[in-house]
């Protein structure tokens, strides 16, 4: 059974930092591309960052230079380091694993940035 479990969300003041983790189990972790997505109230879910199986990384323009995605295949975990957080970063953040036609989502973790 595949499970993706996010952790690390919470409440932080503007300018602060958080590190999200997504641990995968029951999955060939290293074979997948991994992404972090977020959905704010009343808005569509959007891609925040993605790292391919080969380590190619893309970021949304809104987080470029502030967020860093990384993966540790030995620990079956993908991370999202978020610095210089803004109130507009408030959302539920979810991780997604993709390989060919297969994809899996985590349950999400809330990030709230106060002004």
C-alpha cells in the first residue's frame, strides 16, 4: 500500500521559515518524480516545485529564490525548504509522486503565514 505522509506545516510569521517533509512508503521512491503543490482557499491547486528522477528542478515564479526542493532517496523523503515566507504562501501543501501513468498524493499539510 502506497502512503505519502507530509509533515512540517504550521503557523509562522511573515519572513519566517518552514521545512516540509514528505515520506513515501510502499513505493519505489527513486523511480518517481516528486512535486510539491499548494491550494489556497478559493484558488486552484498550483505547482510549487518539482524534482525529477534525475534531479531536474523547476519552481513556480512566485517561490523562485525563496523555496528549495530536495530529495533523499535513501530516506524515501522529499523536502521543501521555505524561506522568507509571505502571507500569500498560506495554503495546504501536498506532495505528489509521478512515474509514467502512476501518480500518488499525500493528504496535505497546512501552512499559515501571519502578517
